[in-house]
C-alpha cells in the first residue's frame, strides 16, 4: 500500500486565480524537478493523455489547433534534463509554436504573472538555443572524430599491408642467399 502512495504524483502547483487560469511556468518547472522518476513518468502519461483528449475534442469540433497549457507542460517536460523523454529539439519546436497572445495567456501588460511567464519562456528559449547549438557542435565533432578514426584505420591497414609485403620480400631474399 505504501508503494502505491509513492507512485502518486505530488500535488501540482496551484494556478493563479484569474479568469485565464494562467499556468505559472516557473512553478510548474520547479515542481517537475522535485518529482521522483516514477512520478515524472506518471506526469508525462497524464499530460500525453490530456493532449490526446484535447486533440480528439479539437478534431470533433473542427477547430484549429492552438498552443495550450498542456502543450506548455509537455514543452517543459521535454526541456527537463532529468526527464525520461528529454528532447530539446521537441521542446524548441513546441516553444516556437507557442503564441503567448492567445486567450489562454494574458498579455504582459495585464499583470506581473504574465510578465514572469513571458520572461521564463524567453529564458527557456535562449537556453534551448544555446543547448541546441552545443548539441550541433558536438555532433559535428563526433562526425569529424569518426572521419579521423576512419582515416587513421585506413592508414594503419595500408601500413600493415606494406609490412606484410616487406616480410615476404625479406623471406624471398633469405631463401636466395
């Protein structure tokens, strides 16, 4: 019974009490960081189900797809390095698709919560850009290293062939003497 309680996610951070129910991105991100791996998996499943239900509703209603708080939560989960689904490229894609002027979000001039959310998203965008730049540089270095290893392996193979030929020549010379 105790293990079942451990798998139950901790209470999610409260949202602001306004008509928009603004999600506090920084609070949610900090809350994600406090989760155990099992709780994080449960939260991922919860958000995936919510997105699935939302997309089913959108399909039935025939309305256009828009960035929602579930998308924001998935974006933050993707950007969390300790997440089992850590994918900075997916997080950046979701962040690029975000429209913070939608009805779900207040404009920065409305209140400080929205300004903090916008600041957090800009910070996250800068961090993801830097991280993706480093990942690209790392991939380029790996490719260059693989090419260098392949070149050296080819050179070693060529030298081994030459050594083998020289040994044959030496054997032939010793036989003729």
